[in-house]
C-alpha cells in the first residue's frame, strides 16, 4: 500500500495488474476484512510508476482511511 483514501488506494504489486480488473484488498491484521476494488490505472515500464496501480473502491468503507 502506497497511499489510501476514502475513495481508493495506490498500491505496489508483484503480480501485474491491468486497468478494468477487479480485486479484493485484504487487511493484513484481519483477513476477513476485504475491500472490493477496480483497477483504474497501472504504472508503465517507461515511468517510475512501474509496478504501481490505482484502485477505486467499489464499496467504499464507512470509516475514514486517509493517512
């Protein structure tokens, strides 16, 4: 996790992600707590964003996650 807000998150991933893909973010301390996400953008090898992706929460959490 690089950054998180009430609408989504920026993550670094070892597995390649593609825009349009959906996935679940799992809370490391509570595996039963997941956030369903939509991949909005991904980094490009030609940029320093390689391995990063922007996620939009499909069901935003009720609590404030901004750091």
